[in-house]
């Protein structure tokens, strides 16, 4: 009898481990049906922000109205909120810091939901001395500046690298200019895309947002933005919105003046963040339009004293959210279903 039970247990164990073998990231049947139903009422504008302060700023505007019947779908631990902004259907999600979170979330959104394109938004470091904290940028392109070839001091420079940083140039005192950290060569990204030849990536430094959406975003220049965090903390000038510059993305929170200068001089970039190029590249791979809206919270190390992200981050996030809402208001209704 006992033997029979053991055999039965063993069979069950084998059966269930086989079942486990087939578990995949595709949502459960119930979630799948819900997504199917939601998609029938699409398409949606995809909205991806990064972390809690940005989410707080976006939701605090009150412009996002959750779908009363199906306010969200939870996938891979993230909450994809379903609703409308100014009557236009949106799916909004907070992806988490860094390029892996950003790319994984964008891919999942495009795979599972009926999406028109993705508007990605958040705060960023300001690398451009003509811009100020509180300003909002809507760049035309992003470079991933964290794909490196890290070489020995005497390493042979690869001519295909797009730029080089020599640590020896930054010695204090300068001395003989030798530094054991050597030098860094900057690589391009390898982009796979639906419009390219399968299995054959293309190397590019810049990934570009949707030209059509960027043109539409140009009409946001001159919009009114907030100047004050509260009654006692205000920026010296009214913030502005600038469209069409270049940005940098890497898995690095930049708070260093020398590196800030190197990046802005070498790549002519005006902002530094940790997600944008990943979202834009994922959209390009899949053939979807994207736009990125980033508010300046700090000078990425160019400040004297402490980084101002804690002081002005909420203001930058609010100005970013306002620009996102304004852009959504400008999107043509055609192709973006109304309620
Ligand atoms: C670089 O090469 C020179 C000449 O071969 C050598 O003297 C020096 O020790 C090398 N430096 C490093 C850090 O490897
Ligand atoms: C910095 O911002 C100013 C003001 O918008 C712009 O004219 C300039 O082109 C930017 N610099 C770079 C390197 O993009
Ligand atoms: C305004 O915000 C700053 C920065 O968060 C804070 O230190 C200060 O106490 C606030 N002042 C008021 C009046 O709320």
C-alpha cells in the first residue's frame, strides 16, 4: 500500500515538474482574456515613467482617469494602469530605474497591448549650460553612452569606437598623465529591427524618436511650466521647454562635473538619464513610434555642493508630467481611440 502511495507521489511529482517546465511569461488565461478584451477597445497610447516621484507627479495632476471596470493589469510585478487622459485611451506603467527595466517594460507593453506608440517620461540631469533646472527637453535622439571597451593604459585604440576617454587626462596633480584605469572606448548599439534583415543588427550611435511626434511636440515650446516647489522655494527664472536636442542614457547616475563636461563636449548631449535610449531602441526594433520627455532636476555634477535632485526633483517631475499631458492633448484623435 505504502509502496503504491510512494509510486503515486512520484508520478505526481514528475507530472507537476513537467508542467512547471512549460510555465512561461505569457499571462494566465484569465489575464490573457482581460488583455484581449482591453485590446478590442484600443489602441492605446503607451506611457512609461521610471520611479515613484515621477509617478506621484503624473498621478497628482488628476488627468489620468482609471478605467472603472479594469483599472489595471499586473504583469511581471509591474502595474499597467488602464485609463484615459483627456478622453484618449492610455496604458501607463512605472518601469523602474535602469535600462533593463525600461527595455523589458517597453517590449512587454508592445507585445501584449494594442499600442499606438510610447511616450516615455521622467527627470534627468542637465548637461547643457544654456539650460536650467526645471526646464523640460524633448530630444530628437539618444546615445547609449555606457557601452564600453575598457582598455589598459597602453591598449590599442579601436578605430571603430565612436569616442575615447583617457583617465590620465583627469589626474590631479596631472603628473605624467598615466593612470592605471587606462582608457574607455565608446561602442555603438546593435539594433535589430522589423524593418531590417532578420538576424542582422545594424550599428548605430543615435536612436531617434518619432519624427512625426517630435514635430507635433515642437508646438509645446513656450508652454507654461511651474517655477516653485512651494511658497518658499522657487527657481530664479521661468522654466522653458526645448525640443530637438540630443540626450545620453546609461546605467549610471551621473553626478560628476568632469564627466559631465566630457559627455557634453564629445557627444553634444544636453541631458543624462538611465532609461530613454532603451525605450526608444525597443520601439525602433518593433517598428513603433516613441517620444521622450525629460525634466531637468539637477546639473549632473556641474553644481557647487549637493546634487539638487531631492530639492527640485518633484518640480522637474511635475513639469515633465505637464508636458506629457500637453503632448497627449495635441495627439490627433485618429488612430487613438476615444472613450
Ligand atoms: C606602457 O608601455 C610602456 C612601453 O612599453 C611601458 O614602459 C609601461 O610600463 C606600460 N604602462 C603600463 C601601465 O602598462
Ligand atoms: C544647449 O541648449 C541650447 C538652448 O536650447 C541649444 O541652443 C544648444 O544647441 C544646446 N547645445 C547642444 C550641444 O545641443
Ligand atoms: C519647500 O521645499 C523645500 C524642499 O523640499 C523644503 O526644504 C522646505 O521646507 C519647503 N518649504 C515649505 C514652506 O514647505
